[in-house]
C-alpha cells in the first residue's frame, strides 16, 4: 500500500511540475499582453477616465432638475423696518419652512441659460397676540440669463470636447499597439537569451570534446602544447559564456513574466516564429491612413482650436453686458388652501454693463499674447505635421526592406552552420588549426543571433507602422475595438 501511495505521489509531483512549463508563441504573447499586461490595463483606465469626462460634458448640456429646501430657519432677534419714513426696530421670532424645484438648461449657441422654478414658503410668527401662519407661493417663475459681448465657453466646448474624446479613442488603440511592440521586444529578448543559452551549451560540449581530442593528440605527439592550451582556453570561455547566458536567461524570463503578469514559478519556453511576410506597404496609403486614423492629426486640430479659443477669449475681455429677464406668478395667504388662489404677476428685467475706462493696455496685451500664441501653435503644428509624415515614410521604408533582411539572415544562418560543420570535421582530421575553428564558431553564433534580431526588427517595424496608422495592413482594415465593452468592464 505504501508503495502504491508513493507511486501516485511521485506521478502527481511529476505532472504538477510539468504543468508549470508553458510553451508560448509570438501570437500567444501578444494576446496575453493585450489582455492582462499592466500597460494594457493602464490604457483601459485612461480611456475610461476620458470617457467619463466626455459623459460629464454631455450631461452639462442637458436639463438639470434640483430640489432645495429650508427645514427650518429659526429667527429670534431685532429686525429693522422703515414705515412712513420712520425707522423702527421690532422683535422677531419666526420659524420658516421653504421648498422649491428648479429646472435649468444651458443654451450653448448663445452662452446663456434658461431656468424655471416653483416654490412654497411658510412662516410661523410666535410674537403676535396669536400665533399665525403665512404662506408665500411661487407657482411658476421662468427666466433667461444672457451674457452679451462675452466669451462663450459653451460654443468652444461643443467643438473641442468631441475631438478630445475621439483623440482618447485613438490614443487607446495606439497604446494597445505600443503594448504589442513592448511585448515583441520582450518576447525576442527572451528568445534570444534561450538561443544564446542553447548555443553556449552546444559550444561548451563541443569544446569539451575537442579539448579531450586535443589532449589525446598531444599525448601522441601530433600537435604542440600551444594548441592544447588554446583549446583549453576556448573551453573555459565557453563555460563562462554558459554561466553568463543562464543568468541573462533568468533576467529575460523574469521581465517577460512580469510584463504578462504570469506566475513566478511558471517556466516559459518560446517557439521561434516562422517568417510571415506581408505585402510591401504603399507610402501614400500609409500616410493617408495616418492622417485619417491617428490621434496625432486630431491632436493638431485640437491645439489649433484651443489657440483660436484663446484669441476669442482675449478679444472679449473688457466690455461686458448681461441681460436678465424673468416672468412668474406669486401669491400669499394665511391659509394653505388659498395660497394658490388668484396669484399676481411678477416681472424682472435687468441689463447690466461693465465698461473699462482705463486698463493701461491690459486688454491689448492679452490679445497680442493670444495672437502670438496662436501663430506659435500654427507654426509648431505645421512642423509637427511634416515631421509626422516623414516618420511614417521612414517606418514604411524600414518595414519594406526588412523582409529581405530576414531572408538574408536566414540564408546566412544556414550557410554559417554548414560552414562550421565542415570546419569542425576538418579540424578533427587535422587539416586546420584551432584558430580557424574558433572563427567558424563565432560566425555561426553571430548568424543565429542575427537571424533572431532580423525577425525582431521585422515585427517591431510592422507594429510600429500599425501604431502610426491604426491600420491592419495584413487584413486591409482600420483598427477598432468595442469601446462599450471597455467602459462597461
């Protein structure tokens, strides 16, 4: 029975250990990075923040209904009253209750606001010969408040806020592509470390075998002591490289697992991605998509609008006027059931003015500063647009030549490996010396790493191009996501 339990425990341990090993392809890493990497989660939360800011802006354009009340207000003291030109002071002891509803609506086109309210007030006086109630009602009161010759923030918000929200959408897509670029770099960082470790293991085993062969030849007097010492030195260097590459592999493994938020005890093995070549990208198409899709050009538009807004605000500084109009009904009674009977009219009309007479050139200075800032923004945007277009063309060029670079690196790797095999065999039969063997070994190692680096550059260039254009050149469609799934997550 103990033997059976031991066998089952051993099998469980083996299976659980094997479960910690995980084989990942480049596609697997990209998918995990987009779903659970810290950078992807940060991008989601930033978009959510922008979404709720936009929702707040939209809510400000809608009617708002509020309830206010006083429950209660107690006054006890002297109050001043003027009756027939004579000022007198009277003792007051009252309790007041008040409640009201108010509906407000902004008028974005003019910068004004409409309002409508209704209220009811009750005052209880305890100082008269007999306590009595007095009611004041405002069944309806409608008004309009309109600033004149003033800066209209609503007007500019209606133009800028939707652009800012579209920028947030594009920035999220761009951030996702940036996550892919980071994931690719970490993927190939670990893949390179794995390849270098395999190379160093093979090299160490080869040099250990060759060192033993060299010692045998030396004992037979076929080679000199110097060649044995060189072979021993090569073996020691291979051993040192093996230990260093183990450490580099552990560091690269930790970086990728941290980025993907994987378990620390989970061992990852990466598969080398097979070359997957897309059609060459057309410069004009890439620039067209960059202009239409990227957040860069939308941000240029936002900056220009905000500069224009600054000029408009400066020009409206100084002389101001405000028009206030209102009409309503009100009534009073000592009985609640009569307070709404036969209400009287109430009207308000007010026009306020503010005219600066002497400001020592303050308004003129503000206008000039705003106009100067607008020209500065225009110049910097023009330069940024040219630089952005140039960067897109550069990325297209880098991507289009990278396919050939991958093919050359793959061919070089194959040739270097065959050359090393031939050189190793020639060394074993004594046709060449250890120096030629070391050169061949170095060349084949470099060729393998160069191939991995060429693959890395190809995929990095492709996703950087996607990030600049927000366009999938493989499928021929614009990048997009279900934004509702993000802010409802």
